[in-house]
């Protein structure tokens, strides 16, 4: 047995040193191979299949996070890369495939350098110098004109035509409603999906959608001038429970000894239920959103007082209603005050594909109801819309742009090949490996547009060597991004991507021991 391989137990093994590095780097290369062909408007889709209980699920997607999520099931070492991709998408909303391509290329380059006896610390030193210089190039590449919402929507759609004119208009209206202190408050925009209709049937709800029906059918189906109480408790009279020390609860037997006892019990029960609702009526609440259960007798009392109520509401919906209406979540109902109530213009009940929804129209919240003819189409639309929201939030912070189509990455790669000559020894090779990683972005676009590597890539290198920094890759090959077919990238996203790629590479290159389970039972998605 190799000194780098050790068996801890019959089902658990350990890789150390060079073999541990090779394991992580090879798995990263597998990841890149799976997602590289999805980059750009002509990127290919992937068919992902898995089991969910007895059901066989088939998903068609070009989303890098989805693909990596499946790979990590078979290859746990890819989990770090998959989690980094998820974080990058949540952070900036775009560039996940580019991120995976670059980090995987950095790790492959590190693997080649380690085969030449280069220490990981030397590689990381070169990568850090290269990342700083590439970031400086991105700053130099900033264009005078900033990116607006329409251009952001084009970036997220990436030429696929997923975003209809109606959805684009709704996204811009939702962003406008969610603006706060010069930015976008992402908590004020929600996305709800429901397949079974055309994408054109998607719409913006100026408020919150809650997938619930009223707790009592006698309640109104519409309210105006709404005062909202958000409760984080159970609305029920607790049953009598006697405890004997060390024994717990025991059964009670009720003896009816005279006429009227049952009626008296019922009256008392009604009084206790009315007392539960009385504080809400006193402060003027007419809409109750309750995270816990509302007992039937309590619901009847609320209905009698003209309230509309919803029980066992999901915590995400509860938080969304509180955010949109300005209500304060209350656990102590008897001490509720008027200032704890939120405000909404209107509440109506709607049925969407046979499911009841409460539509709470409020000043601050927005809900995008996305429709699609299939589950896969609806999920793809949801991902694109969420990316749009994050990108629109991002440009409120920094809307600076640089030329897209791989132009800025090729510009940075060209500069790094010159910059590497300033370093002696093996650190120079690490900087060149970083340049190769950046060049993978236009290379992937060349392949996905069906162009010739041997012709287009040298041509692009030649343009950039002559200082033609706006040349990138599009349908016709090398195209000047200044023209009508040109595209732009967000500078901030590219800089965040480079920084995160270096950090993940540093993390994986510092792993010199890998403990794994040899035969792991397959527990798939539920």
C-alpha cells in the first residue's frame, strides 16, 4: 500500500499528500467539464435525473449550481465547489458558470505545477499576485456609461428569450417598489411559482401571496382598509392537564350531576375563546396571520367579529407579510397594541390552478407570480428572475461596466503574460497558469458558438496584443464589442468572481488529507 493511502477501517479510507491534492483537483476538473459547455447564449443544457422516493425526476437545465448539486452526491469532495457556486449566485446573481470554469482551470494548473515539484505555497503566492493584477486591469477597463436595469435583464436572459416583455416590466416595477436608502431591499421582493399556464400569464402582485384558505368559510373573501395582526402563537384554549409528580398526565372523568352543567361548560368555553379574540378586536385588527393553529371555536368568534384569519402559515410567509405591512410579530396576544398592527390596502382570495391564495396588497411588498407550462420551464424562469433581482440590486451599489464576450478576461490574460516576466522562478509559472484560467472564458465561448479554436483563439490573442481591448467572442467569431452586437459585463461581478476563485483555490490547495467512506449508501433527494 502506498504511503499516501491508508485504510482506517473496512469502509473508511484516507488519502494524504500528493494523492489528496490530486483527488480534489481532478474532481474540480470533472466539474468544469460538466458546466463549461453551458456558458453563453449558445450554451448547452444538461439533463439531470434523480429519484425522489418512488418518483423518478428528470430535470433539463443549464444552471451550474443545479449540475454541481448533483455531482456532489456522487463526489463529496465537490461539495466545497458547489457551495461556493451557490454563495456566488446568492451574492451577485450572475457568472456562476464562469466562476466554476476559472476555479477548475486554476486547480488544473496547480496540479500540473505540483507534478513539476512546485510547492502549493509558491503556487498560491503567484495566484495572489495574478489576482491583484487582474483586478487592477478590470478597474482600468471600466467604461464611461453605467449599466441600467434593461441591460441587466439582457445579461440574465443571455439571449434565451425567457423573459417576456411583461415579466421585464414587472421586474422593474418590483425593483422600484423595493428601493430603500439608495438600494433594493431584497426582503421586499418574493417569487412564487405555479406551473400549468403560459409564461405570459405571469404577473406582479403589489403585496404578498399567502398559499392558505381562511380558517372559517364564513369569513369574508375580501377586505379593504386592512389592519394586520401577525401572531407567533397558538390561538386555542389549553385543555385542563393535571400532572402528578413523577407520573405525568392522567385521565380525567367528568360527572354530570345536575341539569345545565353542559350548557354552563359550553358558555364558559365560549367566554374563554372570546377572551382570546377580544384583544385583537380592541386594537381594530381585521386580518390575522397566525404562525400557529387557530382552534375552530376561536375561528368562529373571529368570523363573528368580521375578521379574516389564516392559521399555520409558513414562517417565510409570516415574515413577508410583516415586512410588507409593517406589522410586528406578536407572541403575547393579550398585550397587543395598535402600534403592533400593520397596514394593507386590500385583501382578496384567489384560486390559482385549484389552490387558494390570499392576496395581501401592501405598500412595501411585491410578489412575482411566475407561470410556466411545465415544472422545468417554471424552475428555469424562477432562477433567471431571481438572478435579475440580485443583479438589479447590485447595480444600485456599483453599475460600472466593461466589455463582455470574454474581452475583459482576454485583456487581463494578455496583461498577466507580460506581468509574469517580472517574477523569477516558479512563481512566474503560477501567474501564467492564472492567465490560462482567465483565457478559458473566451475559449469556452468559442466552443459553444461552434467556432474553430485553432483559428479564432489566436486571432483574438493577436487583437489584444495590439491593444484592441474591446474585441470579444460572438456569433461571427471575433467581434468588436463596441458595435451593435456587443455586450458588457459588470465590473464588480468580475472582481468578486476573481477574489472568490482565488480563495477557493487556496482552500483546496491547503487540503493535504482526504478521509472518505468507501461504500456510502445512496440517499438521494427527497
